[in-house]
C-alpha cells in the first residue's frame, strides 16, 4: 500500500477515544456532556442500568438527585447478595435501610412500578419483606418475582392473590404460604 493511501485511510479512521475522554471531556474544557442530555434520555439510560447502579447516580449532582424517581414504570431488580459486604456473611442492616429508603423516599412519588424482582439470601424478617411487597402492590406493580432463599422467612401477605394490577407472579420460598381457594390476578 502506498504512503498516500495509508495517510488517507488513517484520516478516515481516527483512533477511538479512551473511555475517560468519551465520558468526560474530549475537548478538555471540563464540560459534563452526559448531564447536559435531556432528562428523558437520562431516564432511559438509567432504566437500562441495574437498580443498584441507577440509584447510586442520585449522588452525582443536584440534576441527578431525582432522576431515578423520574423513570416511568421502573423495573426494580434487587439481589441482596450483590449489595451486601462480600466479607461479611451475616444479615446487613444497611440492606434493610437501603430498601426502606428506596421505597419510602426515592420512589415515594412513583405511581407505578412495572416489575419488582427481589432475591433474598438473608433473613430480613417477614415484616420487612411484607412491607416492601405491600408498597410495590400499592404502586400498581404488574410483575412480581420473589425468590426467598433463606429458610426462616418469606412473604406472608395474602394481598398477592387478589391484586387488580398484578399480572405475573413468581414466588419461590421455603416458608409455607396459605394460598386462598380463589386467586385473582389482573388480565393482560
């Protein structure tokens, strides 16, 4: 290949910027290009992130503070094993605080939760799990997946079986639950 063709090819295929250059300041003026995107696009981006990371964006700046709560019909996907300290295999009160804050503060003004996927490997007590599920039901959740791995706790509220908005229910737990003779879930 001659030298002129190599130069021409190089001009049309510039080297890719590094991740830092792409996200922060390609032109070195310190401009936060992501925060300058419209709120609807930011909410769409957040809706694609795992809940753990999407919630963390609230600390970035005042603009990001309420963005997670602005996601229309969010899907909440929580696996406690991803949020707990990997060096401590005991129940973590921080997880309970996180969940309570998520449902009572962060999502306080969210009228509808599309889906809640909750996987618990530790015992948080019936009252906490029932409270989180009750709040999701009050927020018109349409899909509920509960995987309670620990043997000593589970969900115990019967409101699961007569919800007017719940279409999909997946429940896996060791604890026995008295299922009523008639179960009514919403139709799709």
